[in-house]
């Protein structure tokens, strides 16, 4: 009997360590400070989003231990950058640390560089079977994520330095969401990497991130897309704060699943077979990615519909973006049915996940490039 | 179901429709069908389609309903089949799932337990069911016990039965969402159109004259329509798009627009669109006043009122008409209303003057610095990449009006005039654009303004140019000046005066182009440059005298000939020359306006909305339950010297492997004595 007691599953609060509580207090203090400073400028919905974010961040930190240091670190880097501004945007060009590291654009350029390096190092680690190099790949990806997160936070602050009526969360145009995309994809991959104790798939997932980084660089240097623009009336809504990030958890997860699908197909064909994880592990990771992506994509589409009901006069207008979101949703719904009900595994589903990326990419980018509609502000 | 009924056609259909194959097929067809509507622009005016595809394909596509795919019969049929398939799937699998959720399977035989993939026989020294019960309780399992006849005890436990609940939530959610969508769809309207009780109106006629068969009463459950209301006006209907025409939806209230607001950021991007509206209920007379803006609709009586667009609501304008063909005439003041049309009679000819939109703000980038990255140094590029704010010299260059002047033959020329003087390099100009084809860009000409920022002096100068009676006097003055400056010899005096007069006449007749034409035709190529320079020089000298003569004739003192005024004269030459391409008998200069804006409102009634939201919530809950609640079953068969542990899950994955390993270790510890 006594022995049986030792197997009793403890309730959550008893399983938490002091470091978990410390993290929770830190997040709540930070949220309280944000509340104290900006409460008068927020409407009820935004206050609810702030409270919800604080709770969500605590939950995420308790669920995923690495988040407990990642988020405070990224936020601290951002706060350091913000403190160097002294309220003047022009200091980004003169203050040394801002100019070379902490202004949003510098931080984002560092993120880009670190992602490229991580890709190279992951591949080196994969090809030479060096655990050390693969660990370095993870480290570089973490570092890139820290800089990316900090860059977005600082960008948020900078937008208010341009003008109090210009300021907004940096998820309002294609440039900003691309950064969000790389960040979310990288973080989700890092979670699964730890969960499945395998670093080899990083070489593949980082490829899609690198492609996005390449786009960011082209978009910034060639098109000057990094300039902060004010929000058109349709985007001036608290819905943006939840709709867009939820969508990019979906896009990020689908992109990751496609790259895992590529890796699985190679393993099944015998390429890099002795270097990559087994097809079963990759298959499982792919399934996990698609199911989390499907959940968030569903939520994002519903939030989008609710926003549309506020902004465009109807929750569903068969706008090209909406329609393509439905197509993506149907695609992965079919994928999940085939796997869960029919029990398919392996090659066909891996191929399907890879093709799914094409569908997703069209919904994400192609619609903005080739089709017109209500989502036109995301255009190239 | 009896064996017999299983073979009937109805049962076979039931089996097909509720099958997985069929559902996946439907999902695929729906996805592909949806693509059509994103590739082909929906709900455009029909002539656009006819123009794009040609008559034959236009008719074929119309029959297929491709111009409004998502409301076409075949698309709705696919959706209906999806609802049917999902409902049948629930009916088919539901009872089994419910039974499964309730069952513990405590009567499983030894063989079936041993056959489970995760199953192990653990040797035991002493089997104490209480210890095992405590273990299960401690881990939060629910279980049922079964005492077998052979004396062994089976503890059948399970966790996460809610996973099955997720199936019900997610699939019922789809049906609920589709029903909600159907309630908000225009199916009843389509049916009414099919039987002919509702006929879309295709003519462009006043709202009051639209016949009853194109009008929908307030009893209509769901609609989504638009109406444009000018400031100070009101409306009590909205217009619904219906294929090639439109329908009029009566509203239970009247909407009046008090004022429309539009606000811009400093870079010219729109910042705010808002309408102050008053809604008066027709039956009760209840008045609701509110401001609607984008993202903040007003909901009255179940009808949501949205800010959708805006435009010019017909603003009274005052203009000054300069007669270009009779330049000696004084300008005439005329009145007009933007977005309206009126007849205009000029120099004996009749025209129709069709005003377009009055735009009060025109924000332009005046820096002239292109965003083109080519040709920049690396450090400049790095600098640009670091800056999140780029300096632009944006300027509001003030109100503009566009209008068309249509002659008797129906030929129209379009104009775009700015009202305020536009400063360029320290001088002020009136800027006017002209084009004769809608597809062309406007050609802008700038007419210099005088010290009083008026066109008067320019027009006086032009009038003198156009008046050959003054040429003698002008030529005389110009020649005298040339003599004074010893530019010409006395012998050439007569010839020079003749040249001046000829150049004035030629210029008055066709501007610089006419002079150039003459050069091209009559002067050998090698001499053209020199002759052209001479002409320009003479013209630039003579223009001062033209001005003086014009001023003297008008009884005005001569203008001081400083650099600023001389520049005015040179700009005037360019302006006079450019007016030859202006293609209108009059120049209409916008003098003032009284802005009346119009607000485009969208009004919707969607009773299915809450049902759709309920379905959406159920869908999310369903997905979470299905994916993140793992249904696990566990059996412990307690024999005398051993315990069999068997585990199964609805999903076979690594989690179960790990779980099973941990639990077999724990159970082994518990039964292996103390």
C-alpha cells in the first residue's frame, strides 16, 4: 500500500519546481507593469488579450521548460534595446549597441545570419555525424530565435516612436509576418527536437526557414519592405493580435511537417538513412506537427471569420484568402482522416505533407501575389 | 439490421454516403471547386465577363454558374452532400462509439489480453488487489472489476474517454456550421428566382421606380447589401447583388448620414473612415444615433451596419471658365455639382459637362527620390536596411476635380484640375491634366500664376499672342530694343520686324510644335539648330513686349522686369504652347466647393451567425479532445503467481511504448513482495 502511494500522480502545482514559480512571478510582474503603463490606452479586449497572454506564457513555460529561459532572455534583450533609445528613433543610427545589435532591423539581420549559420552547422553535423555540431546547430537556432523575438519586440516599440498613431504590433504586413513565421517554425522545431531527442532533422527544417530568411533579405534590401507603415482602418483591431499569430503557428507547423516529410522520403529511399532518425520517428514528428498546425489553423480561421464579421460585414465572404484557408484546412483534414481512420503511414502521407506545403504556400503567398481580394494589404 | 436489409439499394447507398472514401472524395471535390472561384473574379458586372471570354464561353460559364460559384446550385449540392455524409458518419459510428466509451471490457479473455501488442505477464510473489487498486486510484484511472470463475480477478481500467467525445464535437460542429451558413446563404432567394417570383432588376433606374418583383420585404431573414448615402440624406433600402442585376431590400428602418469623416496619416495613408448615422425605426419611431467605423459596426434590430466605402456625395462647386477660343473675353463664373452632369455651351457649340469626383486631399511624394535600390553604395544600403522610417517629403497638394467634356458626337475628353496653386522651385502654377482615353495617363500642363496667384496675367498674355492686330506694335518694340542693343543693323530692321511678326503668328497658331514643324519642313538639317536658337531668342525677347502691350491695352502699368517676372513669361510661353494640346474650348478653374461626402454602408442580417460560432467552438473543442486526449485502456489480470498487464490506446505511437514500459516497471515493483 505504501509503495502504491509512491506512484500517486501529484497534482500539477505540486510537481512545479521553484524555478517554475519564479518564472510565473516574472511573467506576471512584467504583465502587471505593462498593465500599469499602458492600461489607459487599451480597450477591454486588449486588456483581456494582455491578461490572456500572461496566463498563456506561464502555461507555456510550465509545459515547455526551455521556454522559461528563452522568453525572459529574448524579452530582456528587447528591453535593453528599448532602454537605449531614450525615446528617440534617430538613436538607432548613432548609439553603438542599437546600430549594430539591438535596433529591430539589426536584431533581425542577426537573426537572419544566425539562421543561415544554423542551417550550415546542422548540415555539417548531419553529414559528419557529429553530435557536437548538431548541438551547435540547436544553439545557433536558439540564438536566432532570441534575436528574432527581440527584434519584433523592439520593432513594436519603434513603431510608437514614429508616431503614437502609427504604433502597432508587428504582424501587420508580409515583411513582419515572415519574421514571425521563421521565429515560430524555429521554436516549434526546437520543441520537437528536444521531445524526440533527435537533432538530425534540423538540417531539413532549417532549410525552409533559410528560404524564408532569403525572402526577408530580398524584401528588405530590394523592396525596402522593412519600413514601418501605419495601419489602414481595416487592420486597426485587436483581432489582429490573435488572428495573425495563430495563423502562423499553423503555417509554421505545416512547413515543418513538409520538411520532415522530405526527410522521411529520403530515409525510405535509403538516402542518408544511417544519419537521419528512423522513418517511424520522422513520421511521428510529422503527425504531431500537422495536428498542432491543424488545431491552430482552425482557431486562426475561426478568429479570422469573427474578425471579418466585425470588419467586412460577414463572417465568410469567399474572399480568395478565406477560400484558400478553407482549401488548406480541407487538405489537412483529409490527411488526418487518412492517417487516423485508414491507418496509412509512410510514403504516401509524407508525399502528401510535402505537397501540402505547396498548397499552404499558395494560400500564404500566392493569394497575395496573384489574386486580388480583401486581404490585399498583405501584398508583395 | 437483418441480413436481408443489408443488401437493399438503400442500405448500399447509406453505406457509401457514410463511408470514409466518400467523405475524402467530397473534401477533395470541394477544395477543387473552391479554387475556381478564387481564380475567376466573382460577381463582376456581366459585360466584363462577356468581353473577357467572348460570347460563346461567356454563355457556357454563365450556365455553369461560374460568376458566382459559391452560390451556384452544384456547389451547394456538394456542401449538402458533405453535411449528409458527415451526419450519416455520426449515425453510423456514433452508437458504437458511445458503447465503447461506456465499456470497460472487463470480461476480456486471457487469450485476447495476451494478443494485445502491449502485454506482459509479470511474475508475482504476492498479489494484493488492494495495492493495485491504490495504484490505479493514485494515477487517476477509472476501472471495473470482474471476478472470474477460475478465481482470477480482472481490473479493467481506462483513461481519456473524452477523446471519443471529441469525435462527436468535431463532426456535429461541421453540420452545425453548415446549417448556420445555409441560414445566412441566399438559397430561398435562388429558389424564388427560379420560380420567377423574384426578378433581378438590370436597368439603371431610380430606386422608387423599381418594380415590386425586384423588391424584397423586411421579412427576408438574411441579406447582405450595400447603399451609398450622401451627407444630409437618408436611405431605407439596400441593394443586393443578384447575378446580372440587383435586388432592392427594404429595411425596417431609415438610415440618415449626418456626417462622414475621413482622416489621413502624414504619409497619405487613410487612418479613419467613420460615419455619424441616425437610424429611425419605421414602426416604432425609435431613434438610434451612433458612429460606425471600420471594425466597429452598429447593430440595430438584428441588422448590422458597416462602414464599407466612401465617395463624393455631390458637392456644389464654383468654377471660373476661361474661354480659350475667344481669349479676349472675361472669364465667366459657373456652378456645378460633382458627380453630376450639366450642359455647357461654348462658342456656339453644345457640350455635356460631366463632373467626376472631388478629392479634397491629394498627398504626393515630392522628394523625387526613388525607392529603387539600384545604384546605391553598400553603406547606403545598410543604412536603409537599418532604418524603419524613411524620410519622404509628402505634401498635401490640395483639392482636385475631375470632369469630362463630351461633344455632340459623344466624344469625351477627361480633365483633372487642381484647385490650389502648386509651388515648384519658388513659382506658383495651376496644374491641369488632360487625356482623351481612359487607359492613358493624364498629361499635365502647368500654367504660371501671377503675383495675385491668379491666371489673369497669363490669360492676358495669351490673349495678346492670339490677337494679330497687336503684332505690329509688338514687332516695333522688339525691333527697337534689338537696335538699341545693337543686335541687328538698321538695314535689317524691316526684315527683323517681319520675322518677329511671323514667329508670333506661327507660335500663336501652334506653339513650339508649329515652329519645329516649320524647321523640319523648310530648313536644311545642318542649319536647324542655329535657326531654332534664333527663333527661341526672338520669342523670348518678344514675349516681354507682348506682355507690355497687353498690359498697356488693359490700362495696367507695365510689370517690373525682374528675374521672377521674366521666368513667369518664359513659363507662360510653355503654357501657351501646351494649351494647344488641351482639346477643350474652355478652361475650367476650380474656385471653391462645399464638400458633401457620401458614405457607403453595408447592411447585413445573418441569423445563422451565432450557430456558426457555436459550431466553431465545438469544432475547436472537438479537435483538442481528439488530438490531445489520449484514450488508454489498461487491464490487470491478477492470478495467483503472476499479474498480466495489458495496455491499448486508440493511437499506437511512441507515447504508449513509453507509458507501457513505465507501468510494467511500476506494477512489477508492486507485486514483487516487499
